[in-house]
């Protein structure tokens, strides 16, 4: 009788122990078991599209399952984000976002998703934003520009890449607010027309990204400051705003997110696979082609960066009257 009771106790204990184990259905133990889809909010051929395809290729090798890129441009990324937001939180549906889609657009119009409930996975690069002037400009340093604005309040007009509240212009708007500077903008239809205006001598300077870097490398423009967390690879002589004493960092990140509540161990496995893809020569070549900075941020770093940037952007938008308090 005692032996039967002992056997029963062992069986019950084994059952309880087994039942207490976490389900492997939502963990990385057997993840992935099928293809993973990354939704790209940009059209084929753009830097976001080309870079995520290289990342996907590298991750396919690391994970042992196909990582597929699905382009879904338009609507400022809202349609694509809504699709990713409503997907199952199992790591099989992800989205490539820019900082603008998370930190700028939701302040200007209601989003069909909550940016802060999306699960950050990692970031693999920075779309740099710089302030540049024509190569023969009398402003040799960023300090020269600041002093000129202080001497001539309200007189200096800079080229704006698109609408005043576009991502490329935000660092200068933040600077204007922080330093209480008085200068204005002339809006152009994108970075290329803005650069043409500077090169043509119509305006003295502009903030911009990859298109600006091309002209800096050719010698037509002179970069005075980079609003990046570190100096831009290939442009080591351009100081960052922080180096010059200005608390401004406004890069747009190439950021991979998932639906709300993706388990942490799956996030880690995905992040590690994408990070490994960053080590390939193919990825380094696409970064050089599109002049973006290779930079890894894990989920926590990415989340903090975007929350801080969103707060700064909101303060600027309130000040220029785009958003109400």
C-alpha cells in the first residue's frame, strides 16, 4: 500500500512539475518554425528597402528560416504599422520603421496604432542629418553661423527640406528653441531642391541627410555640424552637435519593431540574428551606397531613444504651432 501511495505521489509531483513549465509555443526554444515577414514602409529601391533586404538575407542564414520583405508604402507608414500592430505577437510579423513614423507623424495626425505598444527589436543604422553651407561660405564653423544669427536676428533664412516640420529640419528647430535663436526657413520640395538652392546661392545653408552628404563629399557643400550620436563614418572632420555643447541628437533610425507583447526571448533571438547580418560585406556596401551610419541599438536603447526624441519633437511642434498643448 505504501509503495502505491509513493508511486502516486511521484506521478502527481511529475505532473505538477511538467504543468508548471512555460509553454514553448511563445518562447524562442523552437523559434522560428516558419518564414518571418518584415513589412517595409518604403517603396522598392529606397535605402530602407535595400538595407532591410540585406539584413533579411543575413538573418535567413542565421535563423534557418526565410526572412521575407514585403513592401507596403504609402499613408506615412500608418497602413503598414496598423497591419503589424494587429499581427500575432509571435515574432513572425515585423515592421521596419523610421523615427519619423514613430516620433513625428503621430503628433501631427491620429495614428491607428499606439507607437509605444509596438515591441522594439533593434536598430541597425542611422540616417544622418547635418547642417551644411556652400563650400565658399564665410561660415567656416557652426559657431560662425550661431554668431551671425545672433548679430542679425530674423534676417537669415535657411532652406527647409520639405515642410518646416519635416524630420530633416527638426534639429535646427530644436536648436532654435533651445538657444532662443531667430532665423527662418524657406520650404523646398525635398532635400534635392533645398541643396540646389544652397548651391545656387539663394539661401546660405540647410539641414539634410544622404543627399547633403553627397554634396559634402564632392566638395560643393561644407558640413558644419552633424546631429548624430557620433561622427559620421567617412566625414570625420564634421563635429557632432553634442561635441559643440548642444544637447541635440536627431538621427532617424532604421528600426525593426514587432506587434505588442512579443516575448523577450524571441526579441533577443531576432535581435542577435539581425546584428549578425550587419557584419556582412553586403550590408557594409549598401550602407556606403546610401551614406547611412551602421549603428546597432538593442530593444531597450531603441525604445529610450525614440521616447526621448518624441518628447523633443512634440515640444518643437507645440512651439511652431503645429500641435496644441
